[in-house]
C-alpha cells in the first residue's frame, strides 16, 4: 500500500522551516540568501511567505547556496519531530 503524501501546504511549510533554519545557522538575512543563490529578494520573500512555490531549479540554487542537499530542505526539522516513547 502506498504511503500517503503530506498535503502541499504542509510540504511548503516544511520547506520554509528548513530554509529559515539553514539561514539562521549561517546568520543570513533574506538579502544574503538572495545574493548567494542568485535569486531575487522579492521572489525569495514570496517563497518564504508561501505566496509562490519554487521550481526544482530554484530548490537546487537554494540548496547550493546553503551548502546542503535539496532533500534536506524537505526533512522535518529535528526540533519539530515527535519522539515516541
């Protein structure tokens, strides 16, 4: 039986949390992410506010700028993962 996929808005929310986490670790503003990724600040702002969904090419640029893998941008942040006891 196939596993259920999370709703699109949940995936986008996870992406935003991951981007913010990586930016926080690097102490980057959205302007710095824009500079290092080659993307526009306004576009990144729209992505971060869930007004636009990034393309695969954009995700690669973001991951490269943040020195991470695209797949890590979709992983649930450890601080939000529920630990079963």
